[in-house]
C-alpha cells in the first residue's frame, strides 16, 4: 500500500480470463486488444507485456506517441495499430518502430499507396467521426489499383451503438460494411484482417469478420446496461484513512458544509480527491467499503481529500483498508462510480488513480 495516497491493483490473471471468454464468444476470431489511453487507465506497458505472453498478435492505440512508447519498452507484439490521422507525416517513425497505421482519409491513403508500409483502411459506416466515406470508396479503390496494390493488411469500421437493445443502426452499418467488402472483392483486392466489432459488437451476428477489437470488456467492464458477461473487473482501488475524527451533531463537513451531522458521527478523512481521479460530483452520493461495510461519502470531495462516515464500520484505524473500487462482502465497481457521476465507466477507469501506486498481480512481467 502506498501510505501517502492510494493504490491501484490490476489483476492480470483476470485479464487473461476475460480475453479467453471474449474470444470464445467471438467464435475464436483473432483478438485486437485496445490499450489506448494507458490501457484505459490500467497501465499500457504492463498490460501489453501480459498480452504478449498470451500470444496476442494485435493491439491498438490512439496515437503514435503511445505506439512508440510501447516499442521503447520492448513490446514485441507484431501488429501495433495506431488510430491517428495525418500519419503520412511520420512514415519513418512507423517503419523504424514497426507500427501499422490505420488510414481513415484519402490524403493519408494517397501517401501510403506510394510506400511499402502495410496499413488498415477504416471506412465510416455511420459513426461520422473518422474513416473514409462510403461515397469515396471508388476513389480509394482507384488509388489502390493505380498503385497495383492487390492485397491490404486490413479493413475496418466502428459500430455506433452495438450495446443498444435496438439494433437497427448496427444492422445498417453491417450492410454498409458488407458493401465495402463486396467492392474490394469485385476489384480482386485481398484483405488479410476484417474487423468491425468492438466489445459490444462481439455479441452481434457477424459472418464476415475474422478479427474483433475489444477494449472495455477485456478490463472486465461490460458495455451493456442489463446484460451479464463472463468477465471480471481487473482493477481495484484502495486507500487508508489519514485522519479519524468525531463530529458532533449539527457540525458540517468539508467546503460549504453541504453535509451536516444529524447525530454524533465518526468520520475518516481519505487522502484521495478529484486530483486523484475520484469524481467530485459523487460528493454526498456514493460510498466506500470499510471492513466490508458501506461507508457513505459525506461533504464535498476536495482536490486531495474526501470524507466518509465510519460510525457503523466497527474498529477503524489509520491502517484500515478502504475500498474505492473493489469488493469485500459488498462490491463497488467502476460502473457504480459512473452511475453516481452520470457518466460512463470508460471515463472512471481512465482517470482513476492519477497519483496512485500501481501493483500488478499474476503477471509474467
């Protein structure tokens, strides 16, 4: 335990179990593990090392900086995809570090058809974010034909709402993606890897892809609201009290006294605040776990501290474990924090533990 603030514990054995479960659900298609944004806050280098020992052949990040950092840390996974525009300005870095660009616009495609760098092509089937427009597919194929390219490394798109109960949009995207593939087949351009599914998309009927891209789910967090998956959260977040106080009835706690004691109360001050990635909006809403008992958050969460009510938590000392995310009799998940914050679990784990010490369990490195 990092006594000064808090600790994040990442269970790499659970990561492996999650990936095996997801691959089974995907019909054992190849897995591209998404480890952008520091592996959704879990630590990209350590996650990548574990993926490497598992034999995962594809990982993906959002920026070239992220990709190069992995190579500097001796990650030898053969296919590191980077989802970034204007990558043609960094050709040499891609070559030197054996990084695969995901091309999402015609400008980049024009530049890369003149090189020997393998690439994946992203087509926009409805996200309206990045990707070559369906209307531009003939131009894209013409660029490939003019360069005598008859085989490309991959083609992909991205579902907008695969986790939704209403699958109308996903079906439209699947049909559009199928049309893209048909156009390439008509032009005799072979494709090595075809991928459309994100974590939620793994559970949709897809008979054209041979790879899936899983992000949130490999970390044990479900993209669905009311659907249980055979995965387990790999992150837990712990701290210890730095002060224990007795508050008299009528006294207030923290800035602006948004919480007033209705009776004499025992409180603990925790060295975790919004600068550590714990959302301030949870003030007076959520709870922590102390001795397996729910300890309510009281008062406004500060930049460096938060206060909890430990009156009914039994013996609590400055060495007691306080669970912010994790389990002990009860469970607190990143999804719970997201619900209390009116946000999504992605945002919670990406921000969690900014000043924490990280520990990795059951990993090979």
